[in-house]
């Protein structure tokens, strides 16, 4: 019969990434929250969560959509200040998530990679 679990075994270890942003354009909009789960053997073993202070104010539509207010991000680090922490947390893991290319574009732009 052979091993039918080979596909599952390939991705037992990974990170799940999600960001919240001020809009849809990685060039004009900014990351306002980063969340990452580290998964080992399909168990969440560590998490990273950080609000980010954008350069421009969060508008009411984005606050309604994300629940993140300008007051919540006041005094939080900038995207560049969390770059090393985020990249270190991700390491060489496979990155999974919903529409991950969107999140990666925003991080790359914010980190100036």
C-alpha cells in the first residue's frame, strides 16, 4: 500500500502569517499589525503578534474592518523596527496563510528587502 501520509509530513513544520494593513497597495499603504504562528509537528508552539505604527493615520474604514485604531498603534514600533524580529521568527520556515503573497509584498516593501 505505501505511505499515504507523505504529503502531510512535508509540511508538519511551518509558520502561518497574517497582516493587517491600511489598504490594498503595498506601495501606498502600510502594515499595521503582524501575526505569526510557529507550528511544529502540526502544533502551535510559539506566536508573534505586534501592532505597528504607520506613518499616516488609519482611516475609519480600516478601523471598522480591522478593529485597529490610531490610539492602539500610537507609540508602537515602526515596520522597520520589527524587521529583524519578524525575519528571525520566520527563519527558513515555509510560510502559509490566506493570500500570503499580499502579506509578503507588504512586508518586503516595509522592510525594504
